C-alpha cells in the first residue's frame, strides 16, 4: 500500500528535477555571463541534491 505522503514527496522530487533543469537551461547564458562564484555545476548539484532528498523521503515514508 502506497501512502499519499510518500507519493507527494516522490512527485515533488520529480517535478523539482524537471522544473529546475528547464529553468537552469533557460538562465544558463545569464548565469555564465554574470561571472558569479556559483556556476552552473553548483546549481545543478543543488537541484540533484534537493531531488534526491525529496525522493528519498518519499521512499522512506513508503517503507516505514
């Protein structure tokens, strides 16, 4: 039996991944041009980290 809380976390993680990647792709030129200390790689890592955390929480709620 899958609980609503677990599917909500997993769905939010998947949405965050696709939404974050598309927004990052749209802003990539501006980010590179700005010369900021936090480049594309760090932002991409942040998106992956948030996604992994949310999906992990969903899986945890599913099995516990």
